[in-house]
C-alpha cells in the first residue's frame, strides 16, 4: 500500500471579510461619484477646448464646489482605509498574541487583504487627486483669463 500525502497551499484559498468587502464597495461608490461629478463639469465646458461661457460665474461656482467635494471624498477614503487597516492589524496581532502563529492562515489572510485593499485605494485616490488637480488648474486659468480680460480658457 502506497501512502500519499496532500499539502494544502493556504495562499491560494480565498480570503474574505466583511470589512474588506464593504471598503471595496465604498471604493466602487467613490469611482461612480467621481465620474458623475466630472461629467457635470465637462458637460458645461468640454476638456481641452477653448470657448466662451455664457454663465462663467455659475461655472466657477460649480468648479469650486466640485473641488471641495473631491477633497472631502479623498479624506473620507483615507479615513475608512485607516479604520480597515486598524481592524486588519488587530486581527494579525490577536493571532500572534494568542499563539496561533503555527497556523499561517490566521494571519496570512488579513495581510493579503491589506495589500489588495491598499492597492485599490491608491488607484482611486490617485484618480481623485488628478481630477481635483485638473479642475483647480482649470479654475486658475479662468481666473487668469478674467484678470487679462480674455473670455477663453483651456
């Protein structure tokens, strides 16, 4: 009779937590909200086009409100990511303190989730920063063109 041994690769098993799933859902909502906000701004004045605006003061107000809103969404994303990171690190610490380190699965899953969620968060926040920077740049150009007496912007 031949004896066979089977080894499990714990790194290939799926990891899931309510916190990670909720944060990924939140990041998806952030992407949708950012798309909606930028569509509102671009609907009035297309990007990379020069043209005169009839209601430039209304457009400037929309730009300022959108920039402020993007800043708040970025801050909220960082705050929720910090909460997630705290919960994940506490799970890892609890596994180490209780002496369950012989079972690598108990601490490996939260470590994998931290890496995945952090990568997704960095992509979303970088996109939000770039959108905010673009809108701030557009607002600066409008202010410069107003001070020069011109009616165009890019």
